[in-house]
C-alpha cells in the first residue's frame, strides 16, 4: 500500500452500504469524529506506565473494536500518528492517534483492531454506558499507581496471557 493508501481502508474510509452507526465519539474539540457499527469486542482498564503518562491519569479505559467496525466521519486530515516503539511521528502500526488540534488521545490502532478510549463516546446526558462498554478486567495491574476495589479480574500483564494479581 502506498504511504497514503491507508486513507482508503477502514477505519479511515468505508463503502456506505452496510455500515449503520450504533455509537459516536469525538475528540475534545470536535475536529475529529468517528462511529462504530457494532458492540466492542472487549473493554479493559489499562494501568501500564505508557497509558498513565499518555492520559495523565492512573489508568485508561480502552474499548476494542475490529477496524472494519469503525469509521471516521470527520477530521482524518487532523489526526496525528505516533509510534511509541520508534519514538517518531507517523502511521507505523501499531500506533497512537490523537487530534492535531486539541491533542486529545483518540485510539491505539493495531493491525486488525482499534482500541478507542471510552470517555470519547457520547452516551447521552446523564451518561448511560452500555453493558458492552463495561470493562471486563484490569491489565498491567502490577504497575498500578492506585488500588482499584472492584470485582473485575486484575492481570499483571495482558488478559489471559499473564497471571492474575490475586494469584501472586
């Protein structure tokens, strides 16, 4: 694919038929907006130092979709891509997306998955988070900066690929 070939593939472009939006999200300033046509595959709370630093918070809420179930409806030209492995700007997968205007973190883009950030979605007022968006677990809990007291499994690393915190 050419350097700009990604603009013709999901989630950046979609044929209009068959895509019925169920959920809508946008960055803080509204310059970038996207939709999802399905429930997320999973949702997690991540406590890794990279997420803590990027979000300026003790953890972040990732809502995971197949890339084909997401489409940008505004602001593709306003996206800023960053690859943490190389420490450089640019769309080299996996990478992080943010708004070039307000700098809101938008998502982590993988090769097949799109990890959107839950607080960007419009759940109405007052917000009513759908059950499908509820986090199923905590990941990288061993690197947490605050304890979270809930009944969700807490993995030391990735879900299903590392021991549970309670087992340590």
